[in-house]
C-alpha cells in the first residue's frame, strides 16, 4: 500500500500484516510516537522526510491495539466491569471492619463507582445497552443510601435494594 501523504498509517494497516511483518511509509521522524522507537527504523532523506520501516512483533501489535480508540474503549469497559464486580470483595471487607472504618470503606468504593460512571459516559455511544447507565446510577444511589442510613431498618432495606440491583447490573454488564 502506498500513501500519498507523509503521515502515520492508519491502525488497520499496522495491524494487518502477519507477526513480524514490516510496513514501510514516509513520515516526519518527529511524528512517530515514543513507544514505536524499538520497532521503527528511520532513514532520513530530508529535514522533514523520513522513510520508516516498522516491524510488527506480537508485542508491538498488542500495544497498538491497546492504544487504539477501540482498545481504549475496551479498557474502560473492563474497568467498569471490574469496579462493579468488586462489590462482593468490598462487602466482605466491610463486614470485617470495625464500625469506625466502615464509612471510609464505603466512601472509597462509592468514589470508584463514580469513576466507572464517568467512563461509561465517555463510551456510552459504543455500548449496546439502553439501561446500563440507569442501572449503574441506581447501584450507586443504593450504595449511598446504605452508607448514609443509621437506622437499622432503613439500612436493611437499602442492603436489600442494593443486592437486587447488583443482579440487575450484572446482567447489563454481560452486554457491555
């Protein structure tokens, strides 16, 4: 494939060759991302014109995928799933803590869920669920209720709502 301009080739082109295949293109040397230095060999022809030979090892291709827009989206999806599924681990820890440390544990987890909500907002157009934003928000709200209620009956009700919402949200995570 020959490119008409001096620029980096699209990610699809870089991922297409077999492992250890090579791609040659013309681009300004300074335009190469730092993580390409071990895989790229440059041949300077003019001040802003270099021919680049890029060897595509499995490790390099994996790093390219991870840094691609789709890779970034996949990473955010994985972080959202990991945060939600961490609730079981947090519950065990919460139950083992002395009373004075329980609220701090919940506050930390609520902050993580808030971060997961932010990630979901960033990638929502690429998610195939109409309900996941609502269900994640409800999950966070029930966590906050459980954190804030002092009365054992209200706290018990919030725990019941939270446990139900975990099941609902886990179904949504399967479509993420």
